[in-house]
C-alpha cells in the first residue's frame, strides 16, 4: 500500500503539471515516449522523411537506444531524477498533436489528452506468447487503485499497431481495444527483416566483430526475461555438454535480457555472451538457429525463414504463474525441448518443419511487407 500511495502522489503532481500545460495551444509536433526504442527509431526516421513535424523523443531510463540516426529535434532523458528535462517532457506530452509510445507507461495515467491528439501504441513486440495487460495473471492481487490506473493508461491509446489479426485479438483482450483502434499497417521494426541488403550487412557486422564465428554455424540462445532473474550465475543450459557435442560445427551466442547480469561467466571458443553491445536484429541476421522460450523474437525471426528450437524448461510453472495465449507445445513452429540433450538432438537431427515456420510467419506477419513504417506514418498524418 505504501507503493500505491507513492504512485498516487507521483501521478497527482504530474497531473497538475499536465493540466497547466494543457491550456496552451496544441502544436503540430511529434512526441515519442521510448522504453524499448526499436519501433520508435523506425517511425521517427519516417516522420522526418514524410513530414515537417518537429520530433521530441522522451527516453525512459531503461531505453538503451541513442536515436542518432533519427534526426530528432530533441532527445530528453525522461526521468524524475532529471527534473528539468522531466517537466519539459510533460509539457511536450500536453502540447503535441502526435504521440507515439512503445510500452505501458505509467505517466500516461496522468495524461488526459485532448480529442485532437493522436496517441499511437507501437508496442515492443510483433507477437505475444505470454499474457500481458488485463490478462496478466501476476496483477490479479494488485489493489483496485492499480487496476484503475492500468485501465487509464490503456484508454490513452487511440491507435494500436499490429502485423496480424492474432495481435488485434490479443490487444482486445489485453487492453480492451476494439477494431476501430487497430491499425493493420505492420509493426515498423519488421521492415528490417524484408531488406535483404540490410540483413546481410547486419550479419556481416556480427561476423566481423566475432571472428570466432568463422566457419561455424551460429546458435543464438535468447530467453525471455524472468521477474526474479537480475543476477544469474548459471543459465539453464549444460554448456559443457553442448560444447562436447556441437563445437566442431557450431558456436553458441548467449543473448540475455539487458537487465540480467551473468555472473562468473567466461567466453571461450564455443560460447560468447552477446547480451550487451550487440543489436538483436543483427544477431538474428547472423543466427542459423534460434533457441528461445516465451520471447516474442520468433514472430520476427520467422520472416527470415530459419529454424527455431523452443526451450520452455519451466513450462508448467510459467504457464500457471503468467499465462500463455495458446497451447505452447502444439503451436510453436519448431521442436520443443525440455533439457539440453533434447536441444542437442534437435540440432543434430535438423528436425525442423520449414513449412510450419512459413505458415507461422504468414499468420503473424500478415500485414508486414517491408514498408510498415511508411504505411503507418501516412495513416496517422494524412487522416
């Protein structure tokens, strides 16, 4: 309850500032609130190309993007610890006609936008395996004040961008978003995967940075973030066994969530930790086989039509605590392994159904075509 009280106080102060700034005229500028940044980056570049709109990017502390290539007019570190930039950010939110967001941002609970404002939710994933929003099992015991706040934030999104009918359904369930709020333009960050030159260049950059990949096929292990894993000493893979069985032909890359610290780990000729300093799109471009669990990465990786292995070692517990949108074992487009030996067998036997991967891609990327950023900006700014 102390936490809820502090959040209430924080939002009350924000609401006061927002309402003061709200009496000022709306400006034809674009404000982008970034928690992840990938979709923001693509949309910002396209807005700059198609319009004369001024662009202000508000970077939350967790956002690691620098936005150097977007030509944004201003990039502010949007945190109460930087009070001047924070108040400037609230001013821009209150006076901008166009707003893009890429996550659940609690600050939006204090932002009752005017009717003329178009607030578009880009989200940070192209598909979803685990529940979120109203369907998230972990929020059931939260107090009523928290649920009211969640609904306030969800109501701020005039539009939500999707690449598939499946995600339109999921956003309806998670945010209560009806079809009139859905834009089926494709998710902006998927544009990368349709540009063969960019994909090749990105893969080459990884090979150049990691000479140990020479003459090897690349296994990329990219698990989802788990709430209790900020500092881990051991990942749920028997790397010694994998090295023994696969090192002649493969090199293993570990891509953990940026918030996770892998303690006591040392790179060697078989395995490299690429959790920091490497772009996920570039790693996906370089990977020959993806190994993951409940992450949304497969929805984009499927565009490249490359094999995937699914490793939900805690499937029963995770499904019970978080909730999943579908029957995991029967639905995911690749072999499902529950221990390292099963992963090794899947790699050695090349037990991949490429037709299932293609069908998965066609379903979840129905509206993506390599021009999603352009299509979205045209929709928002010309209607």
